C-alpha cells in the first residue's frame, strides 16, 4: 500500500499569460449580421413588416462590410408611424454600434440606415 503526504494536485498545462498565445476567436459575419438585426429590432421605434407572400413578418435586415477594426453596417428597417424618424434612426445607429462593439470588441465605423417602410402603430388585423 502506498501512502501520500500532502495534497495531490494535477498539473495544468502552461497556457501562457498573454491571451494572444492561447489562440484566436473568429466571429462569423453571419453572427455580426444577426446581432445588428436583433439590436435594431429591439429599438422602440422599430416595426416588423408583413411579407406580401405568405403573410409572415420580418424585422430589420443587415449587411456587414469591412475589416474587424472598421465595420460598416447597412440596415434596412421599418419604423412605427407616426414617430420622429430622425430621432429613431439616430437611436438605432447608436444602439447597433454600441452593442456590436460591446459583444465583439470590433470597432464599428458606420451604421447606414434605410427606412423602407412606415408601419402604423395600431393597425387592426385585416380579415380577407
């Protein structure tokens, strides 16, 4: 029988102190696009549009361009009507840029917003 004196510790492999020595994290452009779309949809002035075919709904759509240190985002959104378009778009730009930078640590250079629809705030359901 073998007896040990003192605590037994498992040796951990040396991973280095510098995060760059441990590996890289690659965030897909699809993930960046989905973060931008979700964040734009969370803005209080944002509205979901109805599809012409199928009757479903969809929110903002985004495109992501540029390198990680200077991202350019293009958003296509529908806004609630009546709402102050200028203020809503400014709020959306700020919100999307801040959230992308917070989650990914990538620098957002520009957020271009195209308002493609104004949706009345209280539209009764349409019966056909």
